[in-house]
């Protein structure tokens, strides 16, 4: 009886260790996939944009085909008239979408501009406060270090 309990406990510990290993591996895999996606996003933005546009275009073509066939079979339109109707319907939907998105986009851009200006002014205030709080000797050191860095960077670019 005792040996059965010990064997059961040992099997349970083995299962627990396997589950813990799987739990530990999952965040690592998830983290690596996130890093891979971030690298893909940083190094291949044109590929991502191309993929998004390709999916959107495929969706549009499939939808327009279904709508054309619906018009042809339901209302008896010929192919040219169905394509013309779907095209002008797409133009109206596109203009309506632009109209619906335009005003909120302008508001969002204005709020983004205001946020950026607030951050810029806060940073400028901190710089002025830092500069005024320094002693003259420290200011001279900062100016000399900055000038040396600028000159060495410029010389590096000339080489």
C-alpha cells in the first residue's frame, strides 16, 4: 500500500514537473514570437503594408464579384451593367467612408499635435531649469564636452 502511494506521488511529481516546464516554455515562445513580429514590423514595413493591401484588395474583389453575381441573377442585369453598378456603389461607399473618417481624423491629429507641443514645452522648461540651476563652471564643462562631441562627430563624418 505504501509503495503504491509512493509510486503515485512520484508519478504526480513527474507530471507536475512536465506541466511546469510547459508553462515556463510558453511565455518564452510567446516572447520570441513578439520579438519576431516586432523585428518584422521594424525591418519590413513595406512587406506588411503590401500584405494588408493585398488582403483588402482580395476582400474587395470577392465582395464585388458576389454583388455582381447577385445583381445578374436577381435583377437580370447583364455583366457590364452589373460591373458598372458595383463600381459606382463602391465609389459612393468610399466617399462616404472618407467623409465619416475625415473629421475624427482631423480632431485626432490636432489633439496629437497639442500633446506633442505640451511635451515639447515641458521638456524645454526642464532644460531651462536645469541650465539655470548649474554653476558657471559646470556650464563651461557642458559646453566644452558638447563642442568636443560635435567636432569629433563632424571629423568622423569627414573621414
